[in-house]
C-alpha cells in the first residue's frame, strides 16, 4: 500500500491528500449534524467554493509568476455593482453589459501588468493602487448606493442547478479544467512556471517576460470581474463590499492548495481543492454554532497547520541539520 | 560607499513631495498653517506613523507583516476593556498592557517565521485571522471605555507641546537609532540585502526575524492603544485599514519591499503624504468617491518615479531579479 502511495507523483499526492481531508470533514460534519451530509448542503458549500475558486484562478497565475493580485476584491465588487446597474433586470442587456464588465476587468489587469512589468512597481502595491482606482469607479458609478437587479438569465446562472449541481459550480469546473490544461500543455503555461522559478533566466532565454506578466494580470482581472457578475446573479442585488474578503480568501485557497508564494510551483487543481476546503471548514464551524471570533481563529490555525504539511520536507531537513550540528 | 548620500537620495524626494503638498495646502486654505490645524494633524497622523514603523522594520528584512491591523485591533479593544478608574496604577496598566499584548502577538509571528521555513506572508495572513478573532472575542462591537487620564495621550500637552507629536518623534527617533546605531540594526539591513551573505558574515537570521516581528507587534500595540485614547473607546475592526495603509506608507517612505533598502525616517513623510492627499482633495472640493481614483493614481505615479531602475526598465540594460 505504501509502495503504491510512493509511486504517485508528489503533486498528485498532495491533491489526493486534500480531497481525502475534504471527504473526511464531510463525514465528520455528517456525524455531528444530520442535515450536513446532504446534496443541498454540499451544493451550497460548492457554490461558495466556486466564487472563491474562480477568483483563485487569476490569483494562482499571479502567485505562480511570483506576484500577487490584491485588486481582485474591488474587481469582484465592480462586477457585482456594475452588473446589477447595467443589466437593470433585463435580459436584452446581457450581452453588452457582461462584455463591458469583463473588458473593464481586463483593462484593470493590464494596468496592473504594465505597472509591474514596465514601471517596476512591486505587485502588492501596484495591485493595491489599481484596487483603489477600481473602488473609486464602483462608488462613482453607483453614487455609493448601488441599485438595479441581475437579469433573469444571470439569476439562473447564480441560483439555478443543472443535474442538481449549481450552475456556477459547472462554470467553475469547466474554466478550471481549461486553466489546468493551459498551464500544463501550452507554451504560455510553461512560460508562467519558468518565469516564476527564475525571472532572470527566463529573461535571458528570450521569454517575453513583460507580455506574460501583463497577460497573467489581465486574466486575473477577467476572472475576478466574472466572479462579481456571477455573484450579482446569486444575490440579485449589488453590494459595494461584495468583494471584500476575496483577495485574502483566494490567496489562502491557492496556498492551501500547495501553490508556493515564491512562484513557479503548484497548480490550479490544488487551489480549487483549497477553495472547497476553506468553505467546508467555514460551513462546518457554523454548523457547530461557533461564533465569528472562533471561526476566525480556527481559520488562521487551519492555514498554519496545512502550511506545515507542505513545508514538512524542509522542516525535516532543518531539524536534521540542527541535530547534526 | 557613502551611506549618507544614499539615505539622502531615498528621503529627499519623499520630503520634497511633503513640502510641495504642504505649501499647496497652505496656499489653498489660510487656516492650514495655523498651529491648531497642525496639532490636529499630528494627532491624526500619529497612528499611521506607528503602523508604518511596524511595517517598515519588517519590510527592511524582506518580510511583510499582514497582521499589523489585527494587532492594532487587539490592542485597541484591550485598552478599552481595562478598568475605568483614574488611579495612577490604572494608568500604568493602561500604558503597559496594550503594547505588551502587541509585543506578545508579534513574538508569536516572529517565532513561527524564525523557527520554521514558512513564508512571512502566509504566517501573518493566518495569524491576522487568529488575532482578529481574538479582538472580536474581547469586544464584539465598538465600545468599552478609556479612562480620562489615558485619553490625554491623544489630546494632552507637555510644556505646550502636544503629546502625539512627542510620541511620534520619540518612536521614530528610537527606531532610527536602533536601525542606524546598533548591531541588530545593521543585521536587519544585511539580512534584507542578501540573506546568504548575511549568514556567512555571522548573522543569525532567526534572531533578527524574531526581533523585527516582535518590534512590529510592539509598534502596532502602541498604535492600537493610541487609537483607543483618540476615540475614547475600543473597536475590533479599527486596525483593518492599517494593513494596506502601513505597507503603502512604508513604500512611499522609500523602503523597498525586496528588503535592505529604506528606513524609518521616510515613514513620517510617507504618512504625511498619504494623509495630506486626502486633506488636499477635500480642500479642492473633490467628491470623496473620486478621491479613491486620485489616490490610486498618485500612488502609482509616486512609486513609478521612485523605482530605482525605471530608466533601465523602459530602455535597455541588465537588471537583477528578485
């Protein structure tokens, strides 16, 4: 049995570990409260995971190239607020409104990319500044009090089911699969890993570093804006603060899923499992009647615990070195 | 290499901008240069400076502290939960406990980062969630009380000099002396500049890291206590904006997120720029919503201009990674 386990490649092993943890927690939840182990509960958990997971698509790419994207929060808010305002509850607005919002997301991402690659501003501060600009745009357009509604078609995406799976989850799975394939099998995907592992080497070997960076941030802007639109479909009305928690949650999902903050290591499958795990834990703790303070504390402890799982090799190495000296 | 010349190159642009902003504000509003307005300004900008100091000492080692905000919140609610009786003993408690709480939380961060190979970003992201939970546990909603003597910290005067100004100058001077005149200060820069080289020259990275994260906690604790004295109450969410604002202030103040470059003298300038931009946009009568856009654009412009190798980036030339 252990021999078989060792034959599995490292990346797949941690992915299997994550899904085993998810199943285990589901089981525990089912034992504690009978309603937990149900299709509707699983659907609700996976739906909130799909929102984090969609944002984490762009975030994973940004982290893989050694960057970070803090502007995803304001962009989710933008998607939600602009979505409701532009759609005004009518299906005939779908096409232009949704394309306009996605374009804005891409534009914000390009701004990030240009700032990071051409101007040499550190990603954290650059995306923070872009986030401030996006927040300003949201407030100006909505005058601080968003109105409007999602269109019926968007409502169907946000709250509807297909084969008893929430539609947003299906969209997430499809896009996530495409992203994983792109990362594995295309020149662009390999370029991302190469750039994240060693920027200088990537530059000298003729990789179009600035282009890749800009494309990555543009994709991140796109997925964040898209998430905002889908969230508008779910809530039907818009909130200026809709995206508040998404920067940190998408980063946490990626990290829990084994994407290294230093760049170049990890994949989207892990980040997706990380998003599910985050939502599952939150839901489990709520089911246990744990209040917000306790949930926040548990959330932090879980991240630290999973962290030690990924760094256990380096932990072993460090302790061996200490023992030797 | 002349250290002073390098410092000047970092700080000169920062304070040139402060001066320009200051003169502009004075020109637009007659009351800007009055002593009262400036006293008010010291009072408002002090917590941002304390948070900026907390972030800067960590950034100089190439790390980051995302828990600054939550540590400020914990200190704030702790300060507001202490007994409300004006006795000298209570005042001593009030002065000591919130900063020490910050120090303890910072020390936990430091221990995790120094002893294990975890990235500081994740450790402090996780611990900020834990500390926020702690703050919410102590005080679920803004409230509590701060004894009257303690509120003097934000509004009192010694020999006519406002206490916030004294506090701010003392904190900056202490941090500057620590960084420029002591061994640990030099180790902080060395570690941020090149970790391998620092280790080879006999610096213990674990000790330096433990030290800077603890110090960051202490400064955050001071900021939290100060804020509760300013508001006469505690607030479990008061620290939230300080996470990103402290990073922005440190970076505007000339410190590089890569570590090894910058210092605390820029923090005052950075905080003033950050705060005065708001002030000026208000004076100009710009709608609060547009201020976000202006702030983002100004931040990008300021950082692009101060980027060390902007010309190489736009033109040709070799540049180091990381």
